[in-house]
């Protein structure tokens, strides 16, 4: 009997996922929905890991997750659907947005606007994940060092952020958060970059070239490793255990986000996990800088000056290998192989857990709003 009930549940779940239009269906108005942008199977797996470990601590009876994506994205989201069904993940759903969306439509009402409003009005927060380079034309630059492999994703995510936060690129537009200022908007790496671009900022298209005047992997590795944000040794050497990322310290600014909001010591310089070659150039006027690289040249965190639950970081606190021992890896040839988890000192691990604790507390405190 139990086996039959499980089969029926999985069959119903599979049928519901085929349409991938969660917010157009008969969803529960009594749940808290957190939006996951670019819901690849990998990103869904990351959130599942954080939930299972209690790192992301939400009420399982009230909080569910909806992966949102645009039909023009390069990723095959049937893989996400199959992953959800195969693992019996009843707290996870998918919603596909369709309609033409070009770079000229990003900062205005467009065919996705109605979906943006519906998703926003039926959720309590949204998470933007990492990814490839944003097309520079989106922030008014020529392409000097960028490699953008999925422009549809960037037009969609930057436009959604524009609708949520507003922008100096279109000051006549009223941000959605004006009707719900406590709504959570957060992200990692590309998520931070997209937030800044959407609100009117720009990007450095290549950190080694534009910050350190280094234009080859051979000279990149001469930069102090505390200020490297990805690993270029793996390009210079063919060792299989080199990691692609960098583990490096960040330092907090005088802004109160780290210290008062996320209650950590301002004196800490936690080690974080990074994998990027781009970073914020001009900071959008709506944002304050909350953290910087060791040398102060790279923005590592931002928080909105008006909306208290809008913040992001340039690094990756979501990576599962930070929280449990995995493969032995090295950054440089002379390093002793170690796990990413062991590379974090106690204060650095505590910082990551405090950061996720803050995100968790926002989700738990959010009320179920008026649903469309």
C-alpha cells in the first residue's frame, strides 16, 4: 500500500512538473515560496544539501522553493524536472517564463513583466546563483574581456532585478519592492554582479587585466594569492588536483551589514571561496559596499541603502564542500593537498553559518502576503 501511494505521489509530481508553470496553477496560498533563479539540477542540489544540514534553516511545513527560468536559456531544465521527480522532492517546483526578451527590453515594461509581478507577489524572497559573464552591452560597455554564453539568462535575470529594485537606467519605473520593502533579494557571485548592473552599476570585465595589469596566466599567478579570485595555476600546470577556485580572506567595511545585521566581529577577516574573473566596477548608487578584498580593490559584498533585506556577496557561501570534508585539492604546486572544509578556520566557518543564519531568519520572519 505504501509503495502504491509513493508511486501515485511521484506520478502526480511528474505530471505537474511537465507543465513547469507553478504560479499559473492551483498552488497553496498558505505556503512561503522562495524563488531560485536558474534552477539547474546542480543548484537545486545545493539548496537541498543546505536544508538537510540545517545550514539553511526554514520551516519545512511552511516553506517551499520555486525554480524560475526563461524559455530562451541554454540549460535544458527538463533535467531539473527529472531530478526533482527522481528524488521525490515535494518542496520544489518549477515555473517557466516565456515571451521575447532582448537587451533593449531589459530596463522597461516587457513581455515578462506580468510574470515578474505574479512571482514577486506570491513569494517571500529570491536567490540569484553564479554563472557566466553578463553581455557588456547590458551595462553600456563594449566587450573587452567578457565571454557570455547564455545572453537569454542575463537579459531575464537583470530585467527581473530591475523590476524588483528599480534603476538609474530608468528612474521613472516604480520598483516592485516599494509595495513590500521587506522582501528578500540575495545572490552569490554573478548574483551580486547582476544586482549591481540592474540598479545602474557597471562591471570590471577582467580583474587581472584591469586591476593588476596582468594579461596572461603566467603573470596572473604572480599576483598575491590573497587577491586572486580564481586559480590560474590549473592553466599553467596540468596537475589534476588543482582547484579552479581561490580561498582568500575578505575584510568588512564600516557599513553595519556585517557587524550589526549579520552579527560577526568587524575585526574578522574570514576566508571565503571564490571563482570569478569579473567584479563590480562602478557601484550602483542604491548600494553600499559591505566587504572588500584583502587589498581593498575588489567589492566583495553590497547591501541596499533602502530595502533592508536586499544584499549579496561576490563569493560562494553555498558550496557544500565548505561544510564537510570532500576531495583533497591544492591551489599551488607547493601546497599540501587538503579539503576545502579544512581550509576554513573556526571563525571563517562560523562566519558562513552566521550568514546563512541571517538568510534563514529573514525567510522565517516573512509573512505570507497577498496572493494574486
